[in-house]
C-alpha cells in the first residue's frame, strides 16, 4: 500500500468495520438482502408506473424518476461495500475512488432536487388545484426533471474536481464504506481551505436549498389544510403528502446529520452507521413508503398481480 508519512497517496484502502472482522459475513448477507430489496422495490415501482394508466400523473412521474435514481444511487455504493465486507478491505485506485465519489454525489444531488420538486408538486396540487393541470404540463414536468439532472451533474462535477485536486498523503486507509468527502478530508495534507470553501458553497446549492423549498412548500400546504373545515377533508388532503414527508424526513435527516455538523471528535463508527442509513436503508424503504401509504399504488399492484395470475393460467 502506498502512503505513509509524507508519501503521496495514489490509491485508497477501504477498511470499514475492520475492528469487528467477525461482523463481515453477517453484514454482507444483511446488506446484500437490503440491496436486492432495493432493486426489486424500485424497479418494480418504475415498471408499475409505466404500465398502469392510473399512475400517469405528475406525482408518479417524479416518483418513477426518484425510484430510478435510487437504484443508481444505491448501485454506486453497495456492490463496493459488499466487496469490502467480504474481503475485509478493498483497494481502490485514485481514479476509481473519484468515479465512485462523482457517481454518489451525482445521484444523491438528483435525489435532493427530485424530493424538492415533489414538494412543489404537492404545493400546487393542494394550494392551486384549479391551476394544477395548466402548471404541471408535460413540458414543465420534463423541464423540472431535466433541471434536476443537469444541476446534479454540475454539482457532482465541481465537487469531484475540487475534492480530488486536494493533496492526499500519509495513511491511505479510509475507515468507511465508500469514498465519501468526510473520510477523504481526513487524509488531506497542505492547505485545503480554498477547495473546502468551494465544496461547501456548492453543497449549499443542493441540500439547504432543497430543504428550504420543501419547508416553504409545506408551510403553504399546512396553511391550506387548516383552512379546510371538515376533519375528514383535512385528513384526506394531508394523506396525499404523508408518504413524501416520510421519505424527506428519512433522507434529509441522515444527510444533514452527516454533512451539516461539526465532524471534530466524531467516531468513524458513528459515521458509518449514519452512512448506511442514507446509502442502503433509505433507497430500500422508499418504494415501500410510497406503496404502503398510497391506495392508488396498492390498487395498481393488485391489478398487476391479477393480470400476472390470469396470464399464467392455461
């Protein structure tokens, strides 16, 4: 391995959970099952939205893209993490580490933007119902999604280039499940102030900006719900937002805890647990959150099952 004392690092060695080698196989099996559920749930959601005409609405259009991005987001991290657990460590070249960081940042940023767009969609549906069809046109939907992908690409490109122009020297071991920014910053040497400022500035245009859009949208939604006189009407209107609120709380809660806090004195084990939540658990839970709390998705799923059973009969 390269990198001791003043030696420049040309590769990285991932050593997640190395202090508990006996955890390797159990964690491998658990995370493999989570990953398979992530693929099954999200790919199933994309197919369900595609084949069922009742789900051809703006909300499910965005949900389909969220499911697709969750598959890519999880696939950028979990296979490498499984290799680390199974082999008790894995060596990554400098370029491979940069590619993984870019992929993770790209898809995580799109996830943030899509959740913010979905909050805006709920705002228009609840607060401007008569204008919903004219505002959320097909052209507007594709424009919003294209903007999310474009903004995610720009953010990922700038953050990756900035992060990997830092000088890494000394120990090349990353005690983490993938090449992420906090553990990489611990390996830097020399003056990294300018790069860190650029990274933070671009991070502000992703996470905090999306959180503001979501909070403002839901403030208007809550105000509109409180103006509904019947309790049944309020409950019905709020139920259309409950799944999205759950997904937002789970995703942004873990990201904010990980990135918008003082990392000094924080344990690597604590960071790893939090990172597992937003890279493994959240993408797995999203399709179940939206299906368990949504009558339209349940009905579409039952219809698809009945169609499958009917086609299987002689």
